[in-house]
C-alpha cells in the first residue's frame, strides 16, 4: 500500500488563506488533499481534515467523515435516497430548457439496477443526465462563487472525491439555498451511483454493500 502524503506547509497556507492573512492563486491548493486517503481514514487524516475544515460549518467535517470512514451507514433504501436526491434537484431544473422529459421521469420513476459500469457511463451521456448534471453544477457554482474560501474548498474536495455530485453533497449545508443535496451521501456510502437516461433511472453498485 502506498503511504499517505500530508503537506503541512500547504495546510498552513490554507489556514492563512481562510483567516485572511494571505492571498493565493485559486490553484495553489489543488494538491492539498491528494494522496491523503491512500491508507484509508486514519487518525492522521482525521486530524488533517479537522484542521482544514475548522473555518466552516461543522457539517463539512461530519460529511467527509461519514463518506470516507468506517462510520456506520444510515439505514434506508437506495431507491428512496435516489428519488429524494432527484426531487431536490428537480427544484433546480424546474425552468431548464428541454427538461420536460427529465421531470416526468423524476415524478414517475422507473428503476433499473445494473452491474456493468459501462451502462452507467452510457446513461450519463444522454440528454437527460447532461441537463441534470449541468444545471446542478451551475447552480452550486452560482451559490458559492462570491465566497472565495468556499469556492476553494470545493476545488480541494474534488481531489479526494473525483466526483462532482459527491462534492456537492459534502458541501450541501454550506450552499445557501432551499435545495438539499445531501441524499447523495447515503447513495455513495452504500456503494452505489445513478444516472438518468432517456426513460428511466439506472442504479449502479460500484462496491460490495453489506
């Protein structure tokens, strides 16, 4: 197993940035969390994350710990979390062009469980999923763009998640809106992902659930 890497000098820069002591280019912190999870959710990783997120609502620390540690999963049904996630995102796409069919699928969902990742990728290329992804992404950016620390945090988190939907869920309580994006945390924690194709919702299991 590769050893996790913690850049405490860059962490100090991050703290100065969040405290308004120094200004940095927005790409300065792009490697802050890279390779920090190579050994799993260790005590050292927890301490690093705690220091990094102390400038924000505690929900961001709690969400990261829930998503990546061995913390017990929430009890529930994947279908329920998926449809709850989509119903929240429906608020965002309400007025989006060409979203009529997408809203119909959300309102009257039909599910298909798949085991092949290629099927998920294929669904992600459909018009419906593209509309959903783009509209939600734009919505999140619009709601954090004026907060340079929060915008920087979003960029930093992508380096442990590599998943924009998960990053949005981790940030959910920090995004000032009436849309709750946190349902995706339970979907991810239970080893699943989803996409909306032309007619239905595909749910893909990417790791063994128990």
